[in-house]
C-alpha cells in the first residue's frame, strides 16, 4: 500500500463547544494519512495517485466550518475523502487543539480517527 501524508498542517478555526472558542478561535494541527493500492508501479503520473494539494483543499474547506466537536470534523473529513477519491482505501486523521480551554493546562488535546473503505 502507498500512503499520502499531510504532516503538522496548521489551521486557525473556530471549533469548540464554548462561546469564547466560537468567538476567539483556536490553533489546530492536523495529521492525515490516506492509503491506497497503486494500479501501476512505479507511479509516474499525478492521475495515478491521490493529490495531496486536493487533500489539503478538502481539509481546509472543512476546517473553515465551525463545529462544536473535533470528532465531527474528523469523521466528516475521513468520509469525504473516501467519497471523493476513488483510489483511497484507508484514512487516518488526527486533530490537535493547541490551546484548549482548560484552566492551567500545559499541553494540547486532540482526537484521532481511522476509516476504511467497505468492500
């Protein structure tokens, strides 16, 4: 299997359950892995792979839509990738919120989700 990755991609979005998160926004980091079986080896054309620019555009568009739960954003992104990229077999996504609204926290919070195409 071949994997296409987006690593440590930064977004500023307004996801969150609390009013101040919806107003002030927050910084998020996404890691995304999309796996597929190439039809030919070696892969020599962009039409034989999953374009990471198109993946980034899809993620960026979704991150621009405020959502109370990161779980919602992650599951929707994964499902949309499988829907829009016929080659995609598996999607793994992690979303990290860098400044969670938790008093005295030193660190971040996040979620991860994996989705496989049903055969």
